[in-house]
C-alpha cells in the first residue's frame, strides 16, 4: 500500500494513526522531535501491531534536516503531517513558538518533496471557523478571524497548502479539520500523554480522577449554552485515525485531484459539564471540579456537519462518548501501573 511519512507520529493522534496505517497494510515511517512525546510509544506501537516502524528523530523546522530525510527515505508516497504545537491557551501566551513550530515544518516538507507526486494529509482544526455564526459548521462555513494564534496557524497552513497545489505541484492534499479528539486505544497501550500540566480537558479529568491533580477547573459557566459551559464536538481518537486512512485511499483513487477539506467529528456537541458527567457515569469515579473564569482564546461552542466526510471519504465516527471516557480512563490506569 506504500510508504507513508507520519510527522509527529509518536504523539497522541499520530501514534493511533500509525497503528491504523499498519492495520490497513501501509508502511509508516515516523518522524518526531520528541519535544512533546515519549520515545517509548514506539515500543507500545510494536506491542499492538507486531511491527516496529522506522523512526527518525528530527526537528522539521530545520530545513537541512528535512532535505536529508528525502535522501534517507527516497520512496515516500504520502505524508500525514501532525507535527505541531497544539494548545490554544499556550498559543495566546507564546505566539512566536506557535508560528515557528506550526509553519516552518510545513513549508520545509512541501519544499523538500516539491515536484514529487505525493499524497499529503494535513492535520487541521475546527478552530479555523472561529466562533461560527451558524451551527453545525460545514466546510463551506466562513473561515472567521482566529480566536488564538494556534487557530491562526491552521488557517495559514491551509492557505499555504491550497496555494502550493494551485502552483502546479504534483501534490494531492486533503486537510482534515478535526474537532476534539479524546479517548485511547482499546488495548490501553497508547493514549494521550501530555508532558507537564495537560492543556486539554480529558487528560486533566483522568489525572484528577487518579489523584495526579487536585481538581478539574471548568473555564466559565456563563456562556450562552444550555448549562453555561463551552460546547465541543468530541471524537474518539481511533475514529479520527481511521479518517486519515480514508483520506489516503481517496487520494490514491482516480476520483480525487487538487485540494479539499473535510470536517472530522461526530456531528454532535457536548458541553464541558456533560463530559464530566459522562466520565463519572462510564467509570463510576466521582470528580472534584470547580468553576473558574473563562479562558482566553476559547470559542463558546462549535460542532461540525460531517455529511461530506460520510459521502466522499466513506467515513463516519463509530465510537460514542462512553467509549471515549472509559478508554481514556483505562489508559490513565495503565500509566499509573506502567509509567512511561
């Protein structure tokens, strides 16, 4: 099925996608600078799949290293690009870090393989929609001014990809606009593994539940939503990983050329307080949480219309909120007994 370069392949979404690539018969090659990931995840991927993918520890913002990679891996047929900084709140405080980490690597990859026929899947985000005027958002919804530097880097990256395809390159490009990935692999051998204090809700919940954190803070309960807390479209990370396989298969067919974008979510929104309640229900664990002030950069509510992905990618989310919460909890319990 071909050799696929997976940047950020030891991260949360990347590692699950590597497993799904192996399941689908592809040969993944992992690139990761280990700035926000753990090298032992490579061992975990091997335990799950029976395959140990090739691994290159490279900072993709270094142009010369990316060019050396094209020599070391000359027969790459596709790239799935995850490598990026990803915390909305941190991006507000450290914007230059985000512009460097999220733009330089993309440009370096595109330049290094320019002229080579290549299928490119980009890890985009629903943050490109900002605070939408209408819900659910479709791929034709306006791209609003970004609410954070993180969201802005995804908007800029999509523009770079669209312009690169239009310039006459031999790239086929699909940008997947994710909603909120959560959960973990059913084996509990891989999952979300934040370094330091988690920036995302669910790993903070699981760490609080197991005693690593004192309590969960809900950032605001005065939004214009049914219970006052922010609403997001949460998607199981395994469903999300499978969407990348669907995107590759579409580009490998004769039914796709150029550039396109797809929403990848469940098509349903859940509030922060609903997620807390779902965790307590699916695990039987009571959470200690408090209401705090709103967090800068947060969008009030967003969920997606995923009709296009269903019809053109032949993909839809299959796992529900209970599987998301229970798998995340099983991963946290595994980590407490088997620290990486």
